[in-house]
C-alpha cells in the first residue's frame, strides 16, 4: 500500500491561507509527520509557497526538518524539558517555555555559543493544558526577558473550542490574550488563530497564525472554508492481493462478523490497522475499486482487509484500490472515515503509519518517495529560504 501526496495541493492551500492571514505571517503546522503527509516534503513545499515558518510539537520533529536542510523558523508548540536546551540552541529551534529552569538552561547554552535564543510563552486561557495564567505569565516573561541571550519573541494562547463554533468562549480567550499583550507590550509577536479561527474569524489573526488541518485540504468545521478552495493533498491506496468466491452462509474475517447472503466475490486488500486503516471501520467503510464503492466485509485485521466486490465485474489481483481519495469520479475522504469511526479527520490522517510508502507528486508526476527503510529514496529539490 502507499500514500500519494499532492505537493501542488499543499502549495495551493498554503498560498490561499497566507492570503487570508495577511498581513499576519503564516506558520504551517507539520507535527505528527505533517498529519501523516510527511513533514520534510510538506515543510519544504509550505516554505516555498510562502509560509513564514513551521510548527512542530517536540525537538525530534524540529531536528528532522533541520537535518533535511530546512532553514526556516521552526516553533515548538509543545512542552520543552530543560534537558533539551542544548539541542534546541544548536538546532536553532524556537521553543515554548513555561518554566524558569528551561529558560535558564537555554540562556546558558545560548550564551556559550554567542547566539540569541528566541522563545515563545503561552497564556493559559481556558484549555487548561499547557501555559501559565496571566499573573504568573507576566512575572515569568519579565524574568525571562532579563536573562542573558534570551529574546521573548512570541506570546500566544491555544483556543479550546474554535472548531466547535463556540464563539463566546473563543472570544473570551482572545480577549485574555489581548489583556496579556497589553501587560507585555514589548513582545513583538502575538498569535492564537489556528485553521478554524483563521477561516472563520480572520480578525483574530493578530501577528501570526498557526495553520494545521487546512494546509492538508480539510475544513476544521463544516462549511467554514467556503470560497477558499482548499484541495485535499493525500490519497491512500493499495492493490487487490487475491479474489475469491464464497457461497451463501460463508463468513469472512476474524470473529465471523460478515456472512454472505448470496454467492459473493471477496477482494483481499493489503491494508490494515497497522497501516492506519482503523479497525473501527470494519463492516462500515467502503473502498473504491474500478471507480465504484465496495463495502468492507468483516473485521479489518492488522495488515489487511476484505471488500465485497460482487457487484463490480472484472476485479482481479493487482487492481488499484483507493482507501482515501478519488477514483473514477467517486471520492472517499478522511472526514467520511472519521464519521464512521467516531473520531476526527486529524486522527485518520495522522494515524497513517511509517510503513506506508509516501509518493510525492508535482504536476501529477512523482518527484520523491519515502519508504520505511529509506526515508527519502529520491531527493527533493532544495528547500527554499523563507520569504
């Protein structure tokens, strides 16, 4: 099985989101392997398309981008431990810092290298996950500002329910960030908007926005991207491994949860929950074969699944199967699978595992491939410098 990543779609989405955010800068969030799309290829494409920087959640993700030659600003939006300070300074990453222990460690290593270490600080405004309440934040920001080789570059908060359309709560969080900004007017960059608020309430863009799911062509809430023209970037595909006929009363798969009600034709497909095709889709989802929908038959296994292709004539081994994407005018997207699995498209996309090869396309033509054993078997073009 493999995933095809349309880098032209990524570039289109980044340009559209950059235009919507202007004059605020846009950071493309490429954490979790760019939501399953591949952080290096997507990161390079996003910077080339006009993103001012990239967002990750941990040091290792930032290091992967740096090792690939990406020189753009990289913001770590997750928790940073003091023990990672030396790597952060060496890799020129910008961490989110909420403890004096971490700030002191960064100051020490930056001073030793003779560089200035930029940091962002997070206001806790209602998500109750990561960040500091207002009074603690103001005190911490002033103390961090006084440390040698430290520049407090950014102040931000994280909305708790923008995707759910809870405008009153979101506006209260926005107001809390503005209050913190008035108390700390010397911090140059303020940010709170992610995909949902950028698309639904662009007036909250401030100085910078953090776009995640929209970069990959998905709406964070139904209808919120009307007129923006987002394009889906990822297709997940496999091939028919075997075709077999079963008689009425025969069962398919573990637990015997699917029973043939008629003479049936079953296609074996090499894609299972270890690849990211969730077990919860068993007997619920469909795949595309010959441009037609074929329902999943039985439980999805770790490495494979089966589909009922009785009503699709001529199915044979090696035929292409689309799990996510388009074929013959029919489409199955991550939103559809998320609804069937009682989850969200973020999880469907980010759950596509490393053993699924990624094929990167420009103009519909493959330009690079990553596999489990060769992270970039065909080199990407040199990443562009930030604009």
